[in-house]
């Protein structure tokens, strides 16, 4: 239960397919520190050509650059964050407001954490958790670089979020997952169903934990960069059955509806409210987003 | 330590009104709501100001840019100098466009947009042909920190 042929057959059974795809680099303008116009002007002067990403507010594809965008002064000053296009969507669906208290349950490397703070205009409060010591350094560095002041970062496992004693208006659970073949060329050599099932176990524990710290009628955005239905639609079917949540429709001009039939198994119709990003259709990495409302 | 560092560059109390907390050897300006979370040992909280390591202090990007607005002790460098400086290199006279300060003094290093790139120590006269400003800290540190991890 591994290898490219195995996964290719699975994807075809779900309406997907494997295509070689060279992802365009993309950035998100950090409007806490600069404006779109100023940044575009400065990068253009350095020969960088950007094109708006049509489905997000602050994102641009990098069409041309003579140098690494991760090593120049404009990057170090925090004027932008290098963030894959699909990865910019979950926070936009979360729609953070300046008055809210928001949990970013698995925050490394900090792209979505800084994006949440940006939407909140550095007001309200973000609690960011990251359990891996080597990854939390990146979060901290990105918070500083992007000028984030409304965030408190803890070295903690989100499955213990209840220990904070806090209740959140909204939660982003960008869950650790098996990833996808677009962003990892050796993905097919590394992944097995056993590994995917281990991810599922953790994802369910995380879902249970974040539901417990979300206020009634609060919002949880669940996302993964996995194409595997076990980590996505099947987890949502489990959540609808086991947790006090319902799914809400995500209106996006990109992505397919969540699958409601997975390998012959019928799932609740509401799962179609989720969005699934097949790389061959979206030209992004593989991605999945669900919008859960607590009750 | 953060206050002593600021005094190298300005007599103005630019930290006035900030509620400064020391967390794991790092200085932060915190709000009253954030202060309540300090007992839970955060890894980052509020506005980061810098960190101490031994006798040294490493300022945050925020503090550097705040100082750059208020301090007279600053020099401005050209594009080539900017690239070399954020790569951790010292500065030669030919990179320095706006000169200020005397040998032995600390200066903030700015680019043409008046963004602070770090700071250094003046070690020779501005007409010298060798290194004039020794790089003590630059914002390329963000990348070097990442690589260490």
C-alpha cells in the first residue's frame, strides 16, 4: 500500500490524477508594514515581475526574479511572506477580526500565524502553539520579521490546548499531515497508508482538542496539504458524528467540492461544502479546507 | 540591558510608556492582557525588543527602526553596501553615502530608504581604504538563525 502506482490508482478512483507540476513561487504582501503599491514598485525596480493571485487578497505569483526572494532586504524587513498560493486561503476563510481571540493550533513555520495577525491589524489576540522545538524558532523569527505584536507563542502540543484555560472565538487547525507530491518530489517513496493512518489519528485528537476550547457558535477552519481522503473528507465525516460541529459552505472561486463518495462509501452531503484542491485543476499544491461551526 | 543599548544611540526615552517584560533572556513590550500570560512561559509575546546573550545585546528589527527614526548616530550606505552588510560583512568607505560619527562610536546602518539594516562600530576614518565600520549586528541574522535550525 505504497508507491506511485498505488496512489495514482487511488486518486483516479476519486476523480483526480497525478501530473508533473512546477509550482510558481508566490508571496503575500504584509500590509502591516507596507502597501501593495510600494512593494510592487520596489520589487519591479529589482527586476521582479509579480502577478496577482486571483483568489486571495494579498497574494502574488512571482513570474520572474533574478535572485532568491528569501534573502533580500525587502524580505528581511518583513514586507512580504513567501507563502504558497493555496496556503494563503485558510486564513481568508477564517476571516479574523481585530476584536477576536484566535487560536492557531499548529503554527510552524508561522505563515498563517502572521497572516491572521495581519487580518486583525495587530489587534485582539492570537495564541499560537507549536510543539516541535526546532520549528518554533522559525515561527518566532517570522513573527518578529513581520512586525507581529498581538500574538503569544507557546511551545505546546495543541492536544493540550485546554491547559491554557482559554476559550477562543475562532481556531485555525492547519493540521500536520502526510503532505502532497507537488511540494515533495520524494513523496511517493516516503508515504504509506500506515503513515497516513497515523496522521489521521493525530488529526482527530487535534480536532477533538480544539473543539473543546472553541466557544459555542465559534468557527474552526481545518486544513491540510494532503490529497488523501482519510485526512480530509473522512475526518470531517468522523467530526460530524463525534463532535458538536456542523460544516458550513465555503465560497471560493477555486477548488472542487469535498468528496461525498470515497471509494464507494457515501458520506454526509454537507462534506461537499468543503474545498478540495487537485493540483492538476488548481495549479497549486494539493490542499483541503473545511469550515466547522461549533454548536 | 535594552535601555542601556538605546542610550548608545539617543538620549531620548524612546521606550517610555512601554511595559517591558524579560522572558527567557528576551525583552518584550507587552499589553496588560499579554502580561497576564507571562506566568505561562511564552516563547514570544507582544512586541519583541531584543535579546541578551552574555554581555551582548541583539536588538530586534523593530527597535533598530525605532532608533533609526530618533537617533543622529547613523550612516547611510549604497545598494552594494546594503547587500554586503546584510550578508554579515563590514563596510568600506566607498559604500558609505552619508557619514556620521567618530572612531570608537556605534552607528546605525541605514539604506537609501532609511530602513535600518543593523549597527556597527566605527573603526577607522571615513576616508580610509580598508574597513571603516565593523558589522556588529545586521538583519541577515534572520536567515542565519533559520540555517542554524
